[in-house]
C-alpha cells in the first residue's frame, strides 16, 4: 500500500470512529483514543475536531447585529466591528490579523428621522432610515399612505395609483435563517415595483421594540 493510500485509509477510519462517538455513548472513550492514535498531529485530525465543534456563527451574528448594529463605512459602528473582527481572528489562531486602510468617495449617516400619522388619528411612530437612503424633499413632508400588504405583484396592482405616496409594507418577525434569507430576496422586487409606480417612499413595518 502506498503512503498516499495509507493516509486516505486513516482519514476514513478516523471519520468512522468520530461518527461512532456521536452515535453511541458506550464506546466513547475507546473511540476517542483510537482516533488520537491514528491521526493526532495530522491536518486531517485538526480539521475533523474543528468540524465537530459548536458553530460560533450565531453568536458572531448576534454580536454584529444586536450589539454593534449597522456597520456603514465611515461610522463608529464600522470601526467597532473591525476591531472586534481582528480580536476574533486572533483568538481563533490567526497569525496575521491586520487591517488595511482605503478611501471611499462618500459615506452615509442617518440624520433626524421622524414619522407620524396625521389622520384620522394623530400619533407618532418610531422610525429609522434604511442605510444609504436619500432624504425626503420638503415637498414630500406630507403624503398619502398606501397599504400594499407584503408587497406582492397582485397587492401592488390592487392598490392602484401609488404615485407620490408612501408605500406601507407588512413584514414578518424573523425567527429562522430561512426567514432572514427570504427577506433578502423579497425586498428588491418590492423596491422595483415601488419605483416603477412613482412612490415617494417605502415604509416597512418592523418588529415591536422590547
């Protein structure tokens, strides 16, 4: 048996033994010892051990979104995110975690965002701007709101004329990863339909604040 075929065999045996540890509680200690005997110190062993560890993807996402927040280039939040990422790479064993500076022609920072309903009952609504969105002109300080549900083609068609109106979109609370990616794919068609209809702005109903 050649050296390369031996390495392949060890990799297959090691994978089988690690799976046995997951599927059965009884041979746990014996299986772990066997894996170490065959592969400890090898690249295959290190990759397999990392693959069976709990993923940090969810905790990383929570740190970036819930704690640091929106990371627009040039903002304080972006600086915080970069520093956090450098630290995380070093903790993960990165040997050359560093940053490189660059310049961008424009950045964006949210100004004063306010939103209120005037009729039939007056009340204030908490609102924040989507990143990179332009400011509304003074001429659009007051506009009619048109509810188009979740923004499907049929709902836009039933809404009729939306020119110079604020389009109201209903959204669902994100509970799964599939919900998150569905939101990514659903927004661009909504924006496209609103622009083609001449809408003044789009308002997405967000989850209640806690």
